[in-house]
């Protein structure tokens, strides 16, 4: 009986909708926009935040790092890592990973590859095995052992044509012969998608800086928590161990702590809040759509009031009329939901193209089964949200009329309902518009931030001067870099060129503590940190960075001359607020280190280093001739469109050495846009 009545209600609702196509079209389009936006954003939330990681027992996986005296996350020193490993009892397995890069050479097209140096238990912690070949053996996880590596599925397919006989093949990585012993499964990813995996211990030269407890070489702990122990309990134990190490080694661990977080939280940390805010924003959009449609439905109910009265006079109860009205709302919601899926598909493609390339698990964003279930639930909820209130209101007024209570009370009731819905719609819209306005204002301010240098007509690229002829041979590296600058500056359309370890916006490549010569040494926990940046003589001219006092570097600032430095305005103002910084001395490292003292010869304007939002850190520039670098950015100031010279500059560099990989070829304007891609996508 009930099913039969429901079928008749739906059939009658379909006829009613066909008779009023204009009303139906407006409702369906309005709902499609709200449901489509929610479905698209939920696809991101589902893939990035809700879906468990593709590892067995992923909820037990944690990442552990150190924190500095300012509370910032830093990598763990090797000796601290080994003590963590030996003393902790909260984990089934305790391993580590270092994120690094490699250069594939000895091929027609040298490539810059992302890699990870890992401990032997890395694979058992993650529960991952290669699809082809094997993992590292204990004999290969020793310094001096033959170099071996696993490669990614994508590198196997693009670089080796998915040839199964790739196992045992030797490749040239950074000038070393490395044997391929395995191929990782498709879509394997841990923070990034590694092209190359190598054993960590194979790179641990006993005489290297790795074995200085004060050095942080990019190592992070990766562990699996024991069953029955929570992440918070494991974190408590790690804090106790960190406190012990601080007491035992105060010279290097003073003020340092530990950060233990689930692998899932660590991966989505930078995007979680943005996605949840967007989810809330599109939720308000859907509410606005529902209120809008409710208003339309209420207005339409006035036209149908006579029809409702006749049906009630013929014996239909109020509940029957409400069910009939909800049937029509349900049909409209279903149509809106189907149209919303189409909108979501289109919107999803646009959002994926706008999303930052480093967004975790971006490849998993799709209209999956869970997303479609979410859409179905939203569709059902929507039918109740916009259908129930008008149905209750219209049948109440109709019932009053049918009972002979034709008084003036129906007008005020209806008017109050209209007013309430209008107020609700405006309030919701105001919330969304306020958020959008604040985001727009933020983007406007970001777009008008002075980066401290000229971004126009600036071409940048990065290269690694690696190979047998350059290893531990600074003169050969310098000879290549000088020849490269000479050739590039001679190209038509080039104004100037320079090498640098770090580019503005792109982030610091070398951060370290330092000591100021004419001031008392502070407690170790309070020793200042600066970004260090070796540059070639024409760097400030090429970048358009203003020299405020003193001089910049020249060719005379060589290895045998006085060690000199140029500092930024922030640093000069911090240490010498009421005097000239020129002639002051400083050195990199801890007070007891025997690193050379540098004399400050110049002060330059601040530049944005870590994106455009972060505050400017203290910045120390050094002559590249006194602090050689084998991995550097090349900045080229051009007279014409910088992109038009990209191929010419690359071919010029390859004419000097065809095996040097050149990558990250971008204009500085492109880098500036990329620095705010997350904010731009959110807006």
C-alpha cells in the first residue's frame, strides 16, 4: 500500500515538474551548482584526508623529527637518531629516510631525479615490496659496498621501456656506477614519488659530517608503533628520550625537542586546514542554494494553494499532502544531484589543474564510490532542507482555510516565513562573501608584496656540476662555472648572469648557526640562525637587489684574499641598530668551530627568501670563489622575453659539458606565481 502511494506520488510529481519546466530548470541549476561544488571539494577531502594511506597498518605509522629552540621542525642528526633507535620501546620497528636528489648521467638526456636514502627496514615498516627484483641486503647497507638502487615504476617505463632485464643493469648516478636491483610498485609514494631508492648507510663515510651530533643532514625517523600503544604515548616516550639527550649532550641538543606525528597527519599537515575551510565554504553555498529554492517553493505553493485545498476537501490529510510535496522536492533534488555530478566532474578537472603540484595524493582525487555516496546523501538532505519547510507551511495555511478559518493570520505567517528565509539567505551569503573578500584582500596584499628584487626579465635554472672530473675538485667546478658565465653573458639579449646557491622565493638551501665577533656569545639554545648563500660577483646586479651600504663582491674576492660577507638589512638592524655594520666580523657554526671569520663589506636590501608570505630571515651572502658550490642556480637578466632565451642558454651550457642535468627552467615571474599557487587555488 505504502509503496503504491509513493509510486503514485512520484508519478504525479513528475507530471507536475513537466508542466512547469521553468521552475524546475531554475531549481535544478541552483542545486546542481551547490551539490557539484560540494562533491568536487569532497573529492579532494576524501582522497587527501579521509582515505587511509596505502600501507598495511597505516594508522600505526609515525614520522619523528627534531625541533629547534624556536619550535620549528628540523631533521634529526644521525647520532641522535641512533640513540632514539636504541632507547625507544614504543615501536615494533624504527627506521629512517632521507629525501635527496640524484643526477642520471651517461645518457643522451641527463635527468635530475628525486630519491630517498633509506634504512633496511624501510620496506618492512611500510609493508611494501618491489614488483620486480629485491630489496637491499645487509651487505649492501655498508659504506664502501657496491652501490645498488631500486627505481620507480615510472622511471622503469619511461627510461627503460619496462624491460624486465633491467635488473643488474648499471646506471650512472652523480658519477657513480649503480646497479639496479629492483623496481618499485606503480604509484608508490611517501611524501614525494621517489625515482631512486638507495641504502642510507652506503653514503655514511665515517669521516663525514654525518657523525657530528650537531649536524642535521635531512634524516627523518620512520617508525611503526606497537599495538596497544597510541601515538600520544609514543610521543611522550620520545620527549623523555629527547630530554635525556639534551642533558647528555647540551652543547648540541640544548633547546632541541622532538616532534612525533602520525604519517597521515604529517603528509596532509600543510593542506588539511585549507581543504576543510573550502569544504565549509561550499557547505554554505549549498545552504544558500537550499534557502533560495525553499523561497521559490514557498512562492510556488501560493499558486497551488487552491489545488491543495481541493485535495484536502476530498479527504487528503495534511500528512498526505506533505508527503506529496516532499516527493516533488525529492525528484527535483535527484535531478539536481545528477546535474551536480556533471558539474563536479567539470569542476574537478579545473581544480586539479589549479592545485599545487606538490599536493599529496593528487593522483587519487576522483569521483570514487565514497564520493558518489556522499553526493547521494547530500542530495537526500537537500530535498529535506528545501522541501520540508515550504510543505509544512503551505499545508498548515491550507488546513486553516479548509476549516473555515479564513482570517488575516495566514498573511502574516507567510510573510514572516518569507522574511525569515530571506534573512537566512542573506546571512549565509554574507558569511561566504566575507570569506571570499578576505581571501581576495589577502591575495591582493600578497600580489603587492615587495620581494626586494626585480622579477621581470629574469630567467632561472638549476644545475648540478657532478661527475668524476668534478668530485672533490673545486678548481674544476670553478673553471666550469666561470666558463659558463662568460659564454652565457656573451649571448645576444643577455644583460648579466650569476650563480647562486639559493634563489629568492625558492627557499634557503643552507641554514646554520653563526657567531658575531664583537658581541658576547649567548647561550647555545639562543645562538642565532641565518640563511647562508654563496653567490658570484654579479649576483646583486643580476637580481636587481639594492646595495644599501659598502660594496658587493668582485673577482678579487678569491680563495686567498680576505674572507668577506654581505649581509641583509634585517641582520644589520638586529645586531648593529645604531652603528655601521661594515667592518664587523662573523663566522658560521658553533663558537668552538674553527671556521674562518668573515668581514662584512656590504649591506643589501631584504629579499623574500621562503616564498612571499614568510618573514625575511637574517641572510648572509658569501663569495662563491671562497665557498665553492657544485649545485647552483643560474640567474640570467635578459633584455627580451626571458623564456625565449631558455633553449639557447641550455644548449650553451651543454656545449661545455653535455652530461650536466639542467632543470627547474623557469622565469622568476613563474616562480613568484608558483609561490602563491595554494592561496590562488583556494581563492
